[in-house]
C-alpha cells in the first residue's frame, strides 16, 4: 500500500496560532504525484497562496457581508462530504473545502450568490468544493450534536474573518483544553451571548458556560470540586486566547449539574436565558434535552419560585422607596456642604445643621447681601425635609419631589460657586484695605497727616535715602498705594493679594521698628535724672507738661504745684509728644522741685 501523500488541507490543520492574514507552511501541493524538493514546494505554495488570496479578494469585494471565509481541515472531508451529500467521485478527488459563512438575512440570495462564487473558483483552476452556510446553520450543528463539524470550522484556515471565526475558535480551543483534562467531569460546554444572537461585533466578548457533573462525587464536597475545577478552567482561558491569537475576552461561567438544575427549577432568569440562547459545543445528553423541553414549554418554575418572584415585587417597591429617601438625603448633604463652605469663607465656623438656616440668613443674606431669599428657601426646604426624616415624620417621598429637589439642588450648587467667587473677591478687597490702612496709619504717625502720595515721598526722602530702612520698602509702599485702586476696580487676583499681604507685613514691621526706635530716642532726650539726699526721681518733659516719676507714683507739675497723675495720662502724653532735640526747665519749675526735694542734683 502506497503512503498517503500530504495535501494542502493537511497542512492547514496544524495547531498554529490563529492569524486571519497568515498562510501556513504546507508539506506539499494538492495533486502533486511525486515528492518535490522544499524549494519546488515553496514555489508551488506561493503560486497557490496568490490564487487563494485573489479568490478571497474577489469574493469579499463582491459580497462585503461575508462573515468569514476559510479552508476546512482535510481530515474533515468525509464528515462534510456526508453532510453536503457530496458525490463519491468528487470526494475521491480530495478537494479543498472552502467554507463561507453569510448572515441569515442574505440566505434568500443564496441561489444567486453560490453560482457566482463557483465561477470565481473555476477561474483558479483548483480542486475546491464550496460550502455556504449561515450562522444559524453553524449553531444547528451543535443542536444536532454534530460537534465535530463545529470543531472543523473552528480549526479551519482563515482567509477572511469579520470576528465570528476568531470568537468561535477561542471558545473551541478552550473547550478542547478543558475536555482533555476533565472530560469525565464535564457534561456540557455551551456558547451563548451576543455571538449566538448574531449581534456581536469584532471585539465583543465571548460568553460560555460549563456544567460539571457532581452526581457521583464522593471524595470531596461538591463546592470544593467546583472551586478546584473552576480555578483550573480559568487558567486555560489565557492559554486558549494565546493559541487563538484573538483579542476577544473569553468569559467562562462554571456550574454544578445539581446547582444548575436547581436554578432552572427556581426560574432564575439567567439560567433560562442560557438554555434559550445557548448552543452546545459539547454535550453528554444534558443540555440539549433541557433546551428542547424549554422550547416545548415543559420546564416550569416551582410554586416556591413563583411565590419568591411575587415577594421580590413587594421588596422592589420597598427598595425603590428606600432609594428615593436616600436620594433626598444625598441632595440635602449636597446643598448643606457648600453652604457651610461659604460660611467658613466668610469667617464663621460651620454651624450645626439645625441652625444653619438662621446663620445663613444673618451672614450671607442680611450682612453680606450675597444670597437671595430664593436660595435661602431651597436650603430651608432641604433642611426641613431632612429634619422630618430624622424625626420619623417623613417616611416616603415621591419621584416628582425628588426631581424638583434635584433641579433646585443643581441651581443652588451653581449659585454657590458664583457666590464663592464673589465672597473671595470681597475678602481679598478687605485684606488689601486692611493692609493699606495699617501701613499708611503708621506713616501718618511718623510724618503727620498727609495724602498718600506725600507720605510715600516722605518715606523716600527721610527714610530710604538716609538708609534708615531698605530701599525695596519704597516699592512695596508704592504697590500698596496702587493696589488700593485696583481693588476698587474688582481686578485684584488671588496671587496679587497673597503677594501684597506678605510684602505689606514686611513693610509694617520695618516702619514699626523705626517708629519704636524714634520714640525711644525722643523719650531718652526728654528725661532728666534728679537726686536728692534720700530720693531719686525722673523728670519727663512732654508737650502737655512735665511729669515726675518716682517709685511712689507718677505726678505732674502744674504751675507752682505738683499734682497726682496716673500711668494712662503719662502714656497719652508720651504718645502725643513730637520729637524734640532741645528742652528747657523754667525757674518756676526749678522752685517747685526745690520745695519738693530740697537740695538736689540734676543729671542729663
């Protein structure tokens, strides 16, 4: 018996990674009667590859709706020959099986489509048998337990694929990996989801579920078996995706046989959907009978399941009420929180919710004139609803009220953002005004009451040029004078306010330090030490009179006598005394002192 010669289709069945644009390496060319060298085979293959590519392009360009186009494995020829009723003489020629999948909607045009493609095939002068099926026909293979035919399609060599073949391939490879390891435990491997319903896109997920037979499990608990098998089954997902070479995500759900049947009995919608839409890629007589029984209306929920579904309706009503109340609470906090933020910005601690309305009215409505009564009423209504809810008075709220609350909340929140900007601008203006007033008050104390421009000029002439303060303080003083005008025009930015606050503090410190030094010098120049036989005192000359300071107290010389005084009067006199480089004591003052102290000496 002569050895069987390798064919192109034999090479196409190699377990290589799926690639819709890749032509596999083949050992020989169909119809070749003798073994050829690798170089000759490569040349023949390149020619055939070009012809297959040309055929693919012609078919796809002519019929753009084609789902996929592929070459079936050669070992599948007997099965497909029987299914297609291929004549024996044609089967003996071992033709290539060209499989074309079209949408169900285009099946009515098959009498026109098939002859056109057959003519295209004849032009290639290759021995090719055309098989045209719809997606429904492919799924019918599974429902008829012709799983080998689906295996052949998923293992076929792709010439063109819009996503269907790749999705089927990754599921079928995963099925093969799982069955190779756990065949005795698996009763059904079913594919479902959008791919079976015909609405899947090129990148859609692939949904499958596996049913594990747990009826004869004795060595371990059923759930433990399920978890162990599920972990291993999930590990195969990565391997299947790598072998298939597609990006589609494979979603696998694992059920125990008893668990699945109990869920069906309890009328769980997911299980009914699986049975209704699912197509078995492998089944040991479990899933297909369920599908037929469901189609016949023989699978009916138990009375307990019916009661459970009725109760779930009541529970849903209560759940909706609860969620509407939760929505009201969320809206309340959505209104309260930004309101408290505004109060904090205005310099107040966030008030308790029960007094927030009165605080907002006092601060933001009456004092700052920012918020209107319309916004206050929105806040008031939200707070009232929440209080009623807390006290158990409000147990239900309608969807209409929630819609109105949500609308009011959106408007309120937008308004709060606007008010925040306005309040921040006011606070910046207030800060700048305060710095301006403090700086120029100190300048007036130093140079006297004058206009801002003259005070800045005095600062330059008497302090900066004489080196008593740093030169850059002059620029800061000018900026503070100018920033006041900018603040009035509402053009002051947060950055400018921060900058002027820092620099203003530096200028104030410098001016205050200078004023204190000046007062100290002036005070020292106005002090005269008096020493008698048993007493010591200081005479302090001020513009409002001469004070005698002793341990026993402070007195003031008034004409020809010495009257009692106090620390406050003494301090006020010092503050109102201008700097003097010279001072004098009258004869009258000396006589009063002699009468009080007797003989005394004077030290300057």
